[in-house]
C-alpha cells in the first residue's frame, strides 16, 4: 500500500516498488529481482524550493526572482504567476534535501535536532555511508547533466555564470556509481559531498528524488538514489523521455487488449493514473504553493495529494483515436476539473487559435452558467505550448463539425 504525506510517496511492498519503477529503471528492477531475499523501502519526494541548494534559488527578500535558477520557469513566467496569485514564490535559506523520518529509521540513523544557538554551533554532519552503501542509479542520471541544464537555461533566457566542471558528475561504466552522502540538521546532501553537490546543480524544483533502501538477509543496508525529471523539462528541451514513453505505449496496448476482451481494466488503471500524475506534476510548476495544481480553464486550485480526485486527465485528441505515441503524450492532455472536462470531452468548449476559450452556441450567451462553472477568465496560456496547440487543431475541427450538427 502506498502512503502519501506532504507530497512524499512511500512504498514498502516489493511488488508495488517494482511496478513503480517500470518507467524509471529496468536496471533497478533487475537488481531487485536478483536480490529478492532482501526487503525494500521506496521513498519518493518532489524537490521543493527549500530542497534546492542556495546557489540555485532565491533565499531572501533582498534577492530578486531572477535568482530562482533551478525552476522550469522564465523570469517573465514567474512574474506573471506572482501577479496572478498576488503572492511571491517562497524564499528559504535551507540547503539540504528534507527527507521523512522513515528514511533515518530504516537506515538506523539518529535524526539530528537543532540546538539553541547559531548555525556554526550545530552538530557535525553525519556520514550516511557509515550506515549503508550508497549508489547512484546511472540509468536515471542522464538528463541530470550540464548539457541539459544549460539547455534549459538557454531556452528560458536565464543568465547563469556557472562553471560546467562544477556541474558534471562522475558516473562509472557499471549500472551503479558509489557516492558519498551526509546528513545535516535540515536533511541530506552537503557541500562536502562533492559528487552529489555537483549533481544538485542539475536538479530542479518539482523533479523527483527517489530513495530506495535495501536491507539484505544479513542485515546489511544499501541506499540507491534515482532521479526523475518533471514532465515540463521534456517540453522545454523538445525531447522524449524514452523510458516513460515505452512504458505508456505498453500501457496503451494493454488497455486495448483488455477493452477488446471486455475485462475489468483494474490492471490497466495504473497507466492512466501515471499519465494523470504527469499532468499534475507539470501543473505544479505554475503555482507559488508547493504541491498545488489548478485547472487552466477555471483556475480552481488545490493540493493534488489531498484533493486530486477533483481533477481529470482530459485527452485533447481522444484516447480511442490516438496511436500509441499520442495516447499518453503529456501534451495531448490537460488537467481539468470535472465540469470543464465534461464540456471539453463533448466538444461543447474548445480553444481558439488565439488561445481563447470557445463556447458552443448552446452556452455562449448563458452568462450565469459560465460564471457558475468558473469559465469567465482567460485561459492560463503558459500551458498551451506548441505541441498542445497542434493537438488542439483537431479538437477545434471536431468542435466546429459538431456545432454544425447541433445547429441543425
């Protein structure tokens, strides 16, 4: 059973862990299957502003928003979001990655508590390697490199004077790279962890940190560190997350198989849920509140972990008409509240070439109804990238066809 709290996901069942890792790392899956006598705990958390290193974020009111380097947003986008929400993005001086107490419990580490007095009077940093062997899972690190980080900076017009050598981590030729890691009062990762410190130059807000703890039958412990990019990363660099795409293509084929056999699709729901969660992770970039998402048509906002059932993963090009590449393409979807999803799915609303909401004549002039449905504000246009607009051409074409039929 998965346990979620404060945007942290925990799995302690090996089968669920294997299922979760299907679109992350087959090397890790092979390892778990080869070491099935061990017990495993998986902890996944979204990287928050507080988790970012100080060199990658704004840390106080004296600094401008331009200092938020490790965000998948341009300065103009961040400014627009702050103006829309009448709230600034948070600031934080903490530079460690916060992890839940379960992490320390599983590794047998006493969690440090802050003492009275200044920062330099606090505990020495604890070397986690004294409690467990620690490895990076190489297969998940490829996109976390200066090559891609500086491509993001270029695409978002961010001026960052970093030395490339300070950001390029050493990875060995095997499946797993040993790494050193420390524990401080606020979490894991310090400047003394040289390779991990380099890696953190390439970890952005809302990326996922996955910590897999193994306890062997001999009571030895290992910690595997996996990383996963936020879906917005791939839209910005205009590349495909091949592992995720292959996973969802498999899901599309399985869904079709079970639909044809008229079998209960419980086995297929994980693929649809994974796609919906990707849409939610993308929307988390566009709000000043950690873990919140909102509907780009209605602006109804909430914490996805708390009230995620309010939102639907709405296909632009219908699922039945999509090929395996399109079915779970994150740009072929919008995260909409249920009412907006129902109207969009029935082509009673669509999006114009100018990125404005278009209404069927059936509700175009019903001002009261549109107000009740929260459909009176301009669309949140940042989410309407070029890929989505291509899909929306087809949605708009069907909308116009249906309008002609409805008028008859």
